[in-house]
C-alpha cells in the first residue's frame, strides 16, 4: 500500500469488514532485537516473582498493603502521611511516559509493558511449544476436534490457567506479604474462603487476558495506545519502514537474482510479507505508524533477516523518525526534547530529595477540642493539647515532651509517659503550663520539643492562649 494512502486507518487490523475479530497468528520471531528483548523481559519477570520474597532490613523489599495503608519500597516504610510523595511519583511517572513517547515512541510497550512481556515471552512461547509455529496453529484450529486437538488445547489452557494462578498469587504477595501468603496457602482454604474466591477471580481474569483478549488489550483497551496518536509527531523515534528506499519509483517487487533494482526502478522491499507475518498485532508496518504498533521490533528482525538473504543492506525497517526517513538525517536531540527531559530530571530530583529527606516521624499537635486557657494557682495559665505521633521506624520509643528553655513553665503528659511502638500511630494528651508574667494576653507562639529515647525527633510550634485582660 502506498505511503500516501490512509485507507488502512479506517479500521484496525484485527477486525474484519463485518465487524468480526480476525485472530492473529504471529510467526515465531528471532533476531538480535528479539534476543535483547528476552534478556530485558526475563530480568523483569525474575524481579517480579522474586521481589516479594526478598527481605531488606527485616522487611519485604516491596509491599503495597492497601488494607493497612502500609507501603514498603526498598526497605523504606511509607504511611498515609507520605501520600504526597506518591502523588509526585505518579506525576513523574506520567511525565516520564509522555516524554519518552514524544521522543522515543512506544518503547515502553514493546520492551517493558507487562502485557507484552507475559504475552510474547511466556504465553506465546508455550503456545509455540505445544501447537507449533503460526502455520501449524492455523491448521490445528481449522481441523475437527480429534484426539490431537483436544490434547493440545487442553494442555495449553491448563498451563495458561496455572501460570495465571501463579501470577495472581504473586500480586497478592505484594499486598499481604510473602510470609502471610505462605501461611494462608498452608491453612485450611475454608478459613479464607473470601480470599480464595478473590484469587480465583483474578486468576480467571489474567487467564482470559492472555488466552483470549491478547492483542485486543493493546489495540482497544489500553488508553496509552490511543494517547500515542496525540503525542507522536514526525520527529518521534518509532519502528518505521523506509518507504523511500523500500518503494523506489515503481514500488515493491519480488526478488529476482542478478536484477539491478535501481535500474528497474523498484525499491528494496521484495514484498515477502515477513514483517506482517511476525507482527503480534497483525498490522503491516509498511503502511506507516499505526495505533496498533507496539514497537516490539519483531518486524525489524524479520526484515533484516530477509535483507541478509538477498544481499541488501539492513535497516529497511528500523528505529527512526518519519522526518529522518524523509530527510535522510539521523536523529538529533532538539530543544523541545531537551526541555521535556529537563522537566523530567527536575521531577526525578525533587522525588529523590523527598525520599532522602523524608522524616522517620510525623508529629501533629492540636488544641484539645472545646478547651481554652485555664488559670492555675501561683499565677500560672494552662492550655490543653492533643498529640499524634507516627513512628515509621522499626524501633520502640519512650516519648518525652519538653518545653523550650526560654519559656518559664512545664509540660505534664496526661495518663503517664507515651509509649511509641515501632511502625505505629499513637495519640496522647498533654498540658502546657506557663507563668503569666512571661506571656501576653491572647495568642502566643511557643515551641516544644519531642524526644524519643532521649534523642530529639521533632520541634513543633503550638499556639498558647494567654488570659485576656
């Protein structure tokens, strides 16, 4: 199809004119990019399955306990009071994806997206192993239900569900912790019936996604695929077909030995359709950048392999920008790219600073509800306060509240000393008593210090109400 024709954009490649789904049977890919993708994919998969079981400083390496509102990232515990850090992290992640899409296209989709990794590097490989390559899969699906077909289909779907069940349990380990999950698994299932129903539901969900939905997640469900149409421009690096070199003056033509294609006017594309056969979303990359393309590089490897066989230069399909193909100039870092990247670096720096400077304690002091100042004996005035202390550490503390030395007065804790267990939130009350001679009528700013095990952990400002004249 000509580069200037846009009729292919009227519908997606996996839907027929009648509105029915066209099942995609991608050819098994191979090549240098595929080998690199395997290294990246299996590294990420190993981390996914191992991380919940790794302990760091006595805590899971990663934990996202939404039930108890407790989050652990690389050994650091985060509580709801640290939610602003998560907000900044989310903003950073969104900008990160936007910047990378603007500059480098959908590299995230093709290389690190969980959907792509599981589909292409796990479930698809099992399918190749059981049913064979794409032509054998087509043949198997068309043949009647005999012993071979029943056995292969049953075996494939049993393995698919088993993997989905393992994946669902792995995600549960990130929520409740690996130790707690292990206890649940060894206990009587009837004692955790709700949890069993939940994990079965999510297992079926994962199974349905990878056994049936497949590329439909990328083409119709995932909003990122739709968003790329807004973010990409002619300067974005994408998996692109060099239509100038591939089409020539007369278009494509099958390869003929000893034919000088420059003299005949034909382009280097020999119309072998290998790039189409290996595409996991069923598109023809020669039509140009498309919504369905996930930049998985399978077409690059397939095309390079054919170019090697016929003696042409590699790179007919490659990572490039449309502008780069039109002008013949390689990618350059523009002022726009520099601006976006600077914003990203600043956000990452701000996030890193917040993580490093994050306090191990959060102290909140408020005036006790419904109370005002109270006159005491010996010309003293008292105010009543509530105190809440969050301990984010793994140590227990005995808490003392002391008054700044420049004030004449004392602090009395209601109900005795405050005990602050590890990873906990404790509420308490205290009375602040000051000499009338050292305060003014109305509002006074007073500083108090919070000590844990004799070490100062916080300096807090409180408003002290003096007696009105």
